[in-house]
C-alpha cells in the first residue's frame, strides 16, 4: 500500500500542529509513504506582503520588521520542537538566503514572486523533517524543486511530465522502496534553468497528485481542519453536511468553480490512474473520510454551494457600439492571459462582454490600461460569486435573500450569481 499524504499550512500554525502531523505520519510510517507539506500557517500571505513591501523599498523599516517577524515565527516553532538541535542553524541560513533574494533587482514581478514565496514551503519542510528525525522515523527529505520540472510561466507554471516522471522515478521511488518515508514541499517547482516556479495558489494538492500518479500510489489523503469534503463551507453556511463519496467528474466541477478543499488541477492525474482521493479530518483521524473516486453515489446530486469573495465584474463594449466579434474577444482574452487573470465567469451579448475574476488592484489597473484605448469599460468591485451545483428555486431564493444580483448564469446543473 503506497500512500501520499498532504498537510496544509492551516494544520501547522504552531508547534502543536507539527506534533500532531508527526503523530499521524508515525502511525502510517510502516508502509511506503510520501509526505507533501505546505508553508506554515499564513506564511504564504506573509511572504507576499514582504515581497510587495520590498519591491517598494528594500531598506525600509517596514521591510526589515516584516522579515524579522517571519523569521522569529519560524525560529520559535523550531526551537520549541527541537531545542538545542545543532541543525537549527540551517534555518538561519535559509533566512540569509531569503534576505539576499529580497535584495535582488527584479525586472519581472511574477519571477520575483516565485523566487521569494517559494521559501515558505522550504522553511516548513525543514522544520517538519527535523522534528520527525527526533521521533526516530526513518525519513528522507527530497527537494520538490529537484523533482517537479515546469516551464517558466512564473506563478502558474505548467508541469513537464516527461522530465518530472524521470526525476521522481530516480529520486523518490528508490527511497520508498528502501523503506524510507519521503517528505517534500508542495506548491513549488523549478524550470529547466533551475529558477524556482510555483504551481498556482494552493498548489500543494496538485504536487501530491503529480507524485501519486508517477509512483502509482494506491491512495492520496488530503488532511483538513473540517470533517471531510463538505457541501459548503461550514464557517459561512448553516446546515452543511459531509459528502461521503463523489466522482472525479463532480470533484473537477467543484474545483473549477472554486471549492477551497481541492486545487483545480489535482483531480486529472488521479483520474488517469484511478487513484482514490480521501479528504480526512486532521482532528478526528479515525473518522470516515470523504472519497473522490471513479464511483459515484447519492452524494453526486446533493446540492453544493461555493462562495468566492473579492470579485470584480468588468463590462466591456466597443467604442463605436459595434458587435463584440471574435476579433474583439481575441484582444480581450490576450490581455487577460498577459496579466495572468483567471476568469471565474463570463457572458456576452451582441454589443457587450462581461467577465468576472478575483480582484487584484495591480492586475486590474494593468488590464484597464491595455484595453482602454479600444473599448469602453465599466467595472464593479467588492462582489461575491455564488455558485450552486444541483440547485432548486427555493435554494436560490434562500441564498440571495437581501442581495443585489449583478449577473446570473444558469445551466442544467449549475447556477452562478454575482451578488453584493
């Protein structure tokens, strides 16, 4: 039985979380096991903030304070877990490397993002690995940037499957065959020149799926701070329930519409090999998991609700009120692609085209600058995108009560509403 486990940062916010991760790993360490870890707690957000500050002024007190706060957070966790460990000095070395990286002169902010934000997973894997060694678990660390090979599309890189298969078969398979637990980083990779790349926000699930596919794992488990795969976020909706079993197809639909439990690219590598994905409770590991597999059940048609905050709606018309033609759409989509804007919803009429995406001030301003000379553009911010799978009219009425609807789109099984 070959397993791949993925642990997210929300589970490892402090030393106690890392200890619990260790307990779970120890329980399963007698069989072949690969561990994929995300950055600790909110480290990815902290690194994004640190980069934004440093790009404005590397020498400012704000940059230095943000850097030392992040360093102290990681050092305090490591020192609590591994007091007086001579290996701890290597964490200082990683922070020296981070500081040097922050002081580079970057010409491309997307490139800069991947060189800086990738430190989150490198730091977390170092801490988890060193703590597991104190538990006398036979373990080996493998750097994800040496096994996951991508192109140079920074912040959302595409995997080179041929090269990645070759490196994983060379560096991971022999270790698990010799009885070692392998730990690696999620989210991060490298291009053929050795520069760090990332697989898209929350891409650690995808890393786990890539590895599971190539080593022919029997199963993959994503450990979460919820009972399993829920029909809606229990923090935001009342009367939620756990889904026991859904198909790969339904999971792909949910991931596409923004379900936070699953990264959109995760399912396809598992579907290809028929590898089931278990979503398990980190705080109640003996409870039954949610299962995503080739089988479906009555849960397939249960309603599921996804709510995405911080949305922007762009309404685009031509300057002379011509039809929105294929030529116009090509210009718009090229601009969206140029600024790495992922479309969540789009709709067109004879003379207008509307598109919804996650709000990012810099990307929005750059997009407007590119399109302003050719189109009239209006936009609304601070919106929410509500998606309901397997909806009914009563459910829609309940969810939009007291809200204004900016855009609505329905298919046979899915309704999407842009609301405020």
